[in-house]
């Protein structure tokens, strides 16, 4: 390392150590300063509160004595107004008299057996009230009746008079009472006037410490300020019970001023005892009511001891310390930045633009295409910036085109380009979706419609006019079935239409089908000529006829052909009798089982061509079955039945073993080995681990190299995207086996699964290839799939190539791998060997 680099590094390290040491010292100094300030603030507050408490107590006692003397004056006035016997007095007189003398209520107490009770009162609850259990109050009443001064040591005593202390009624805490009792021997009762509610504690409410406590608790950090009664805090509440009423002594309250909002009674009681015993401030920290607090207990000994509790938000101290630390850290960072800037001032002109370019390139890498870098330099960095801008603009244009292509694919994948109706692919997915998620009692009806005499019209007027006629037919069908939620109308190709009716009963289905047939029976106008077509309609019902959606369509197709046989222009409903007149389902299933048991299944091979080199690089294995009784049976009829009955697994094993064994034999004598692809159904993926092991075992048994084997799966299998399926596909790919998506574009195409799942090849569905016209019209979807495969670094092959112009289009888009009738139909193994020999000898 050069000195030029070492000096800035050492200087930065030294400055860093100094800053760290300074920050640590400042942190601890700030901490102790904040704690010291907190203690001084607590001392000031407690002094102020204790002073207010002392003054309030003295003032309250003075006011209480005045109220007691006022009650004696009221007693003398009452005595002058009342007769000597309580028997001559009514309660109503006492109500009126209480208002005249300015007291809340008046009660007369008289002796009764071993008790002194309320005999008359302006308060109905005081009548017949017993005082025998009132303690020193009862002693005071007896002393009054004895005409001796009251000596209970509570309240105030005057001639012929005693005033009890203030009480709070526990049964009704809103009642705070001050009582007076007068007896001079001239009556047979004690006169008991009393004040109630705000008249008693008005002084404390106006001049007490509550206001200052409230003001202090508004300050930042002080959560609670309360004056505690150390004699009774934490103890059981003292309540006097008498005559159904309960009374609490104010002197026995656990706290006198403030609100106890942060309760921790057991711990607080211990610290209060410590504070009184040691005569020193006590405190502790804790977590109460969701706050980190510090409680401080200050003992005060002005007269009866009290304890002032202050709850401080300790979290504020921590926040302040954190703030101080953050400020110093930020300051240190700023200093370090300045040091670094000064140290590396000469390298900045290079590192800054490089950092800027890296940042912008990262955004471009995250998908923010079209980003434009601004860097005015004439050197290599300026040239790099221009190249990055060009790349960003190119990527933006490419992604925009890709998005448009994807949208076009998604639309055209589900719509017929001629009529705008939904197509066969949409129908297949929709009916499967409805059946898989059906609710109890839900029904489906499939209407398979084929136009009568359409071929003659097409041949007479030409294909363009035939296309116009198909558009008119589509419009008529839509008008007959306007409810798009319950009616799904699709064009399957040519002059075939399939309609799915949701939740129609049998009679409603027939009415709807008849309405369509009658509409198509009406004449069409074509170039001024009236054209009569008609339509044959076949109907199948779910679940009445079958619960398999492929078989449901086959049954509707069979019913339609039966309508054709009967002269057309009518509808026919599928029935078991109809099935027997064609191929009986039970019979077909039985013959298929025997064919599998006796291995009467054949495998045909359709060559895969490299259209540039004109060579065969592989083949697709296709199932074929020709029964001795039934003759040739279409795979489209075999596969749904095999899936439904569970025969698909042994059928798949036969095809796998035969195809892999045959290709392995061919490859023994070839310098360039052939590959073979086999279609896998969803059934194979129900137990992915078992399927992987079976594939490996068959390849090992037949001697076929994994690199020469390819599995073809449909998009519907990938949609599940379960971890087991992904894992099984990855295991196969890791073993060297290729994975191809068959009929790509006919299902729900997701860029996400194409990017994340182990896939090698996209196989363009033959329907897209066959839609291409001679002028290369309707070629948007194949082109988009080719571009998509290229952008994802996937191989692409087109199937169903039957016309030379289709081949030329694919070559123009750099799609060189193809299969279809243009090159060869599926061949038996002997025919495939001869065809292969002719190709290699250049005879074809």
C-alpha cells in the first residue's frame, strides 16, 4: 500500500478513536446530569406540595371548626322553633326548618331501650336509625344526655354541644357530611343538624393542593403526584357499617390528594415504610401501564407524617440520552465524512461517477428500464454512460413489446379471431374449473352445434363469404343466449360451436337449444341471396351423464352426429342407448383393460425436424390402439376413460417402456443419437417421488441416456406449483432429463412459473400454427411465444406444421424445430426406420 493511501487511513482511524472516546465520556456525563436534575426537580416539587398540604390541613381544620360552631348556632335556632317533646313534632316541620336555618338536614335522636335512635328527620333514611354500634359517636350521645361535656377526643366540644368529624358515606361517596349534636336537658331528644356535600370540603377544593398537583402533572415527564397516608396505605379499608349504611373515615383513606394511576400496592407499601422509618427519600424503577417509570417516595414530618409519591417517566431520560448519543454520533459521522472527503479529494472524481453509474445500473437491473444517466464526461466513463443509456432504452422497448405480446397472447389464447367468441381452450379450462369447484346440486349442460350444409356454401361463395356467414351465426347464437354469466358460447373451429349452460335443468336446456336451432334455421342474406343452413345440436348433461368434463364433450359430440344422421336441423340428447349404438362405454373400458393386460397397445413416432438442416433430431411417442372388435379407437376417447378409471398409469408405463426401449435400440447404431418425448398426465404427478423413481428405473432398464429423454407436460400441471411437483421436476432435470410444456398457450400462461420452474422447452400448440394464414396473418401469438422463449433462454418447437408457408414463417422468426404433417405423420416403428433411412440418404 502506498503512503498516499496509508496516511489518510491512519488519520481517519485516529480521528475515529478520539470521537468514540469523547462520545462515551459525554454519554455518561449527560446521564448523571439528567439524574441529578431529576432529583432537584423532585425535591422542589415535594417541598411545594408539602407546604400546600400543611396549609390546607390547617385551613381545613379552621373551616371545619367554624362549620361546627355554625351548626351549634343552628341548633339553638332549631330549639327555639320546636316543642320540648319529639312526639309533638313532624318530619315535614323539620324539612321546612332545615331550609330556614340553612342546613342540609335535621334529625332528632332519642333514647329507646338500650339504644339511641333517630325518631324524627327531614332525611327519611335517618328515621329509626340505630346508633348503638357507632363507637365513640354513641359514647358522645350518652355524655350529652348526661349533661356533661363530651370527652371522646374527636370533633369539637362546646356547652351542651358536640360536633363529630367529617365523614364520607361509602355507600354513597358523593355524600361528605359534617354533623352537630345539641342537648340542654329541656327536651327529650338531641338536636342533630348537619351539612352535606360541597358545603363541607369547599375550602379544600378551592385552596387545597389539588390544583398545584394538577399543574405539576402537566409538566413533561411527571406522570403522577399523590399525597399518601402512611398509616393506612396498603391496609384493608376501614368502613363503619350501620343501619344498612357504610361510612369511611377521611383520616383512614390510603391517600388524600392526587390520583393513584400507576398502582403497585405491595411494592409501594414497602417503600413507604422504608421512607418513614429511615426519614430518607426512597425510589425504584419499574414497568407499569406500559411505561418505563421511576417512583420516588419523599417523607414529610410537619405534624402527622405524610409521604409524597412522584412518578416520573424514566423513558424520557433514556430518550434524552439516546438523543444526545445520536446527535454526537451524527456529528462524528459528519466529521468523519469531512475527513474522508479531504483525504480522498483526488480520488473523488473517479469514485463518484462510478458510484452513480452503479446505482443507476442497479435500478435498471431491478426493472426500472428507460433510466437515463446524466454524466458530462469525455473519458471512458462518459462512453460507459452512453452505452448504459442505450441498453436501458433498448430494454425498456423490449419489455414494453413483451408486455403487449403477453396481453395479446392472453386475449387471443381464449378468443376466436374470426367471431370474437371464446374458443375451445377457454371452454376446456372453464368447464374443468366449474366441475372442480362445483357446489352441491349444481348442473351443467353442454350443447355441441355443427352447421348443416356449411361446406356447400363455403365452396360456392368462397372462404371469405363463409367467414362472414360464421360471424352472423355467432351473433344469432349470442342473441338467443344473452345471459353471459350462465351461458358460455365458444367456437371450436370451422363450423362447430359449443355452448355451456350453467344451472339449467333438463327442460330449460332443451328450450334454449331449440331456440338456437330455430334461429339458425332462418335464412341468411349473403350477397343478396337467401341462404339456408340449419344446425345439428347434441346435448350432454353433468352430472347425469358423466362427471368427467372430456367425456361430457365427447357425449355431446356423439349426440350431435346422431342428429346429423337423422337428417340434421334438430337436437339430440345423449343417452346410454346412443352410446351403445356407437361404442358402449362399459365395452370400451373392458376392451381397454384387456389390451393393457395383453400389451396390445402400440406406440407411433412422429419425427421432430430441424427445418434448417433437414435432419431428424428426435420423435414424439404417441399412443395408438386398434382393437380386434372395435377397430381403431381415437386417443381422445381413450385418455379421458383411462384417467377416470385409473388405467392411465399402466397405459403410461407401457408407452414409456416401449418408446424408451425402441429409441435406445436405434441409438446403438447412430453417431447422432435421437431423443424421445413422452406425454405425462396429471395422474403421474399425484405421487411425484414415485414417478421420478419409475422414470429413472425405466431409463436404466432400457439403457436410454437421460439426456435423450424428454417429458411433455401441460400447463395445468404447472399451475399447482406445489413444492413436491417442483422438486420432482428439478430432480428429473438434474438427472439430465429435459422438460417441455406441451400445447403452450392453451392454458394460463404465467411468466412467473416460466421463470422459476425447471423448464427447457416451450411447444407451440398446433391450433396457433394452423391459424396462420398465407399472408402470415394471425401469427401474433406464435411470434410472441417464440420471443418469450428466446428472452427466457428456453428452447422452442412448433407442432402441427402442415403448410409450407407456416414453415417459412417459423424460419423467419428463427424457430427451426418443427413437427407436423408437412414433414411426416406419426409412424409405426418399421415405417419410422424406413423414413429415417431415406432422410439420411437424401432420398426425401
